[in-house]
C-alpha cells in the first residue's frame, strides 16, 4: 500500500541542500514554462545562473515562481519539495550592499562550480546570477513500505 506523508521543515531543508538540479516554473499571461537548472541552496534562498533571454524578460514582468526538487528511487519511493517565492536578479553594484550580496551569491555558486565566471567557466553565456526567496515550501514523501 502506498503511504504518502509530508516532509518536516528539516527534511525539506536537507533535500534542498543535498541536491543540485531542480526545475523552475514561471508564467506569463496564460502560459506556464518549466525549465531544469542547476542551483545551490543557502538558508532562505535558492541561487542559480541563467543567460539573458525570454525567461529573464518574463521574470522581469512576473517575479513569482515555483521551484521543485525531486529524489526518486522508484515509482512508489520518492521525495519532492516545492518552493514558492520571488526571483531577484543580482547585479554587482552600484551600492556597497548590492556588491556584497552579489559577491556572496558568486561565492555560493562557486561551491557548485568553482570556475563560475572564471576563464575556464564551461557555461560563460550564463552570465546572470539570480536567487529565489524561499517564501513558502512544502514537501512530500511516498513509500510502499508500511
């Protein structure tokens, strides 16, 4: 028999922290898009990189997103977390606060990919840093074990 249970806040945090790929969902008008992306979790935030394009143009108009991360062992044995919050594009200036936030984000992203924004960066076109505020999070687990 399938048993589905909510994850605790600590379990949600743990799942977000140990994974590095999730999916961001965002909408404009009557269309919803979902894209996979690599990320780094830090308390209260999801950090990522992207390239300039349609996604950023859409997010400039509607910053509210959902972000999902799954761990799947089998069809009846999985865990999933969904985060809701606003997306904030980070830029290195002009204020000291903005520079500090940007530098912190870059440092966090380099824990995943040390070459981020360096000469040997494998994805140099992803030159925009953003973060998602974790304003709400929910998680569930399924198990076929009793």
